[in-house]
């Protein structure tokens, strides 16, 4: 066949070039290899398998075997399933009894069975369900540097918002509700899923262990004053300025040094290595969100939510729901160098998402001073 004049095939009004296909023939060495057979994985465990599973099993007075596992209570529903379907299936297939604390109660999940094989299998399944369930849970905490407490910054945020609403209100998707509350302005380092008090305590312990190194990185021998974060300029996180979800202010230390980036990378690396935080980027993307289209639904949800309601759903945050973007083309053109002001870098916060304290900033689970004077 002439490759420059291939045969044309008409398929339902669409035309395709039909090029010659070359099929590689297996070599003699490859032909000698045995056919691949998918392995069959069964719950057949011997003593070594049990050891690898790290399952502690105790023998009860009646000869039955018992193992206790600790999980955050928010994951219990993933072990039960609709109408208890998941729990019943696992009990049936492993020939065990799985005792799960009642709704709203804390405690261990207990597996009881007649043989080690079944108990280990049930424990393994519970751990797998816990991993899957954790992935489905919302992020609970925010590791951040508060950019609040300076009147000029709050005032400039208000000016930024009002000026955009006055000049860009007709841009698609623009609305007052998508602007960040100036009293919640923060530099985001990362988000965490801390599903129990013990997990929160663990994260706090790792933060405190990193504190001396963090203070050393930010210390300036030639000055008694803390570093100052300058908030100036805006950017967006996708490739199309006409389809934007998040607009953020750029941040850097006023002295032009890289200490802020180094500090952020260091603390995130420590928490990731400790297993209390998941890595999102190779390096921390230093940014302070000033417009977020998620806030559009949050405002509507707060109006519809019953009094006292809290949490992501009450705040209008539902995972995987489509968001209404906005056209930021003109905003980026007119406000690309907007100066929000400067804030001293004195503290790192582990904050609870979807909350507000007395000062309207997020409720603080832990406050880590970054200078010896705070």
C-alpha cells in the first residue's frame, strides 16, 4: 500500500485513513516464556503471615481468639455499610464476630473468632476499609500562617473587594459571596485529615518537635524584629483566566529572602514524613486565597442551614460537586499589582476548617510561636 495514498474507509459519514499495521512477532526467547496466569489471592495465612499483619491476638477463657483495633469513630460507618451489609458480609466470610461501638461512642473495634486465620483476615479487611474511608472523609484541619491582626491589611482587602464589585460586577460569575473574609485571610501551607483527638495530638507533637528548627530558620541575627510578609499581586491556579475558581494573593518576605519558602517546605516535609499529612506538591505553593468560588455555595448554605449547624455540609462544601467559575480576565489586568499590605510572621496555626472563633478567624487547635518573643 502506498503510505502517501492510503485506502479511505467511510464509517457512517466519517472518513478514516487505513494505514498498514505492523504486528511485532515474539522472539524465540519470548515464545519460550510460560503464559501469564493471574494469581489467586486467598485468605490463607500461616504464623508468618499473621506476624506481617501486625495483628495482636489474645486467647480468651473460652478458647476463642480476640483482637482489638483502634480507629477514629468517624470511620465506623465505613465498616458497617448500608443496613449493616458490609459488616455482615465480612463476619460471614471470615467466620468471626466484629463488634463496633454504637453511633456517637468511642472505643476499639473488636474481632472475635475461633481461628487465627479468620481473625487476621477480618482485621486486614477492616484496615483496608479504614484506608478507603479515610480517603472519602473531608480535610479537617488547615496548617497556615494567619495574615490578620493588621488593620491596614483588612482595610485593603475591603478596598480590593469593593473596587472589583464596582468595576467588574458584570463579568461572568462575579459575586460578592466569592470573596474571602479579610478576617480569615491566611497563608496556606497544607491541609490535614485529623479524625480523632489522638491524631490531633500526634500532629501537635510533631509541630512542637519541629519548632526549634523553624525558629532558627526564621531568625535574623541582625534584627530583633520578626520577619515581615508582604502581600502583593494576584494570580490564578489554572490555564484559562476566563474560567477561574481561585484567585490568590502572592506573598513573600519583605527582605526578599527565601526563608519563608524554606520554612514552609521544612514543616510540611516533617509532617509528611511523620504520616500525619499528605504531600500535595513537591514544594509548598505559597499563596493567600482572596477569591474562591466555593464560597458561593457556602454563603447559600449558611442561609439555608438550621441554627447551630456546623461542618463542611453546613458550610456548603460537598466534594466533587461542580463549581461555577468566574471570568477573571479584567480583574487580573486591573489588579495584578494590588498591594494588600504587610504582616509580621510570628505564628503558625493548626486551624479547624469550617469554623470561626470569637475573632472570626478559624478556631485554633494549636498555635506555634515562630519567634522567641511570641
